[in-house]
C-alpha cells in the first residue's frame, strides 16, 4: 500500500524556497506566503478533526456498515444529468483556459525579450 500523500502541499514548502520566489517577484512571494499560512491552518484543523474522530467507536460513526449500492438515493446529494454535464463543461473550459494562458505566457515572454533588447 502506498503512503497517503497530503493534499496540503503548500504547507510543506520550505521557507527558503519562498524567499527565493520573493526575491524574483515580490507580489508572487507574498501570495505564496499567504497561501502557505492558509494551507498550514487547514492542515492543522484536519489533523485536530482526525484526532477527535478517532475517539469514537466504529458503530458510533457508521463505519463498517454494509454499503447500500443497490438502493436508490434521493435528495440533494445526487447530481442530476444536467449538473454532471455542467461539471464536464467546466473541466473542459478550465483546460482550454489553461492551455491558452500558457500560450499567451510564452508569447509574452518572447515579446519581453524583444523589449529588453531595445
């Protein structure tokens, strides 16, 4: 079994790496310092919640009960077909924006080289 990776990867960035980013771009460095602090707080809260929930017996939390995959589920927790299509569309749109953003970044950096030469 593979070790579980933390989803709080910003919380584990070393301070020296953030100082290097800060030296290259002050606003970006400040942003990463803020995001790291937020991520550390979220990781600490998750750890506290995990410690709290470990005090309960499995029968108290419903763990170990048989899965009810065959029963129909009703309510707000089940996404409709329209919601699933919207989620796919949002994923596609995000991917396209990422690709075009990368293209614009490369074009901008190429144009920056021309400006520096002047």
